[in-house]
């Protein structure tokens, strides 16, 4: 069960499908037009009806740990299928995911949620450099707009608009501060001033964004940049599969961002009783532990490999840049157990702010503080 519906996401999915079928897995898909949180709700409904999927897309966090502890999800033994995870998995990923002697999910790849796709031709034509911070970018926006180009391509779809906000907010944070923010550590009111600034910048930017932002599919958001209709977008770096080696595309961190943050996209395996389904899950895990399959998956789906010393040979320019950023810059792996719920609360406020022109930046920042305090209690 998954929500990989974009056209550019299908080649990666096809890599898994072909490898699973070749191994003998009876492959079927339950595709869901929903955010990851809607996907979780659909899982809950299927599980309550006694028909859970045998595998599903999941983000690591407190919820998956709870389900493992309850026996609703499988814990994957650290010995792995055939050889231990420690033999091939990046230690940083293995240590972050480890839970009570096993793994609650099988990682597929690391995906940067601090990512920008720029149209180099637009900036060159207007004799502008890529902005070094958001204040500089805001100064550039009227000139870009006057040239008939939308400065920022945006969707207010739930997950997309949340990461646009983080592209702004994180420009005022260090990697250490962001790690504390996602964990909900310390006095939560310390973030209010910087969040107020970020919401204010977002409101100013909104005047220079596309007018068709309501639930715009992410591929349309990125394609506007590739086609020269917009100057920049802020997608997750699985967009590198769509961008490829487009001659005008430059992929990098958003303006002013000094660190990268990524999330491990994974598959979880619900506990099933039917012997045939258990055998199918075991076969699937063997496939997902095959470096040849997963190298091809990352090549087609985008992202950064969770394998040690993985090669970037054959990857597109933007995909290689993602791997370079992760290796060279300070980075935060967003797998803290509290982060999915805190992100969900934050994004809900961000989307409401974007859609409600009457909500002030200060009101939005204080609303984030209020819901995050509730989650901490």
C-alpha cells in the first residue's frame, strides 16, 4: 500500500515490482491519493477489518514503534534476511531506526526535505545570482515577476506547503537547533520569534507565487520551473527523478539553508497470519536487501541510498548533488519518534495560514506553539 502516484515515481516502483515478481512474490498494489497521514488512517481501517496490507509505505516515528510493541507490525531481526543489516546499512540509519533489538521498518532511501530546484536560465537572463538568503530572494522577486516569470512555484497540498515553510524557517536555524526543534526539546517558546519571521516571509512570498496553488500535484510544481514558467520550487529530492539532467535545472539547498534534513522513506510489514503472506513478506525483504535492486531503485526513484559506500554512477546531476549535500553539509536525519506528530501539527497550521489571508504571522506562530505544547504534555 503506497501513495507513489506521480508519473516520475513509477519507474522506481517498477524496479521493485519486477524484482518481487521474479523472486516469486504475488504482487498487488493499493494506491492511495492521500498524504502519508491519510495512508496511516487507511491502514488502520484495513487492519480493523482484519485485512491489513502485507507491506506499506511508512515514515519512522513513535506510531510504528507502538504498533511493533503491540504486535500489529513486525520487528525485523537485526540479522536481516541472509546477512545482518550492519553489514550493508549506513550506521547512521541503522542506529536511528533500531528499536528493541530490531528494525520497525525496512529503509528504502533518504529523501531531502530541504531542497530547491532553480531554473538557471531565468537567473542568467536577468543577471541575477542564486539568492544567498530569503531577504535577497524577496528583493529579486519583483524583477523576476516583471520578466513574466513566476518567482516561486508552490502547491498548498498538505505535505508540499509544509516543506516550503521549512525551507524558510530552517534558514534561521543550525542543524543542532533543528534537531532540538523536531524533538520538542526545551522551552518551545524560543522558536516563536523565528517562526513569526518565517510566516511573515511566506506571506510576502505568496504574492509572487502561482495562483493555481490549490492542491497542485508536485510534478506540476517542478515542471513549471523546468519549463521556465517559474524560477524556483522547493520539492523533496525525489524530484531528481523528474528533473534528471535537464539543462536549465540546478538543484541545491534553499536560500540561506546551512544544513540538510532528510527523512528515511521505508516499508513496514504488518503482522499477518496466512502462511503464504508470511512467505511473501520474507521474499520481499530478501529483494529489499539486494544491493543491485536497491541501486536501481534509487537510480529510478531518486533519493540517497541507505547502503554503505553506495555508488552514484549513472545518477542524474541533481541526484548526485543530493548525495554530495548529505555527505558534505551538516545534516539531520528526521527520525525522532515525536517528529511525525509534531510535523503533522505544524503543517496543519502552515496550510491554514496559506489559505487564510487574514491569519497574521504572529497568530500562526503562536498557534504552532500551542499545538506543540499540547503534544508535549
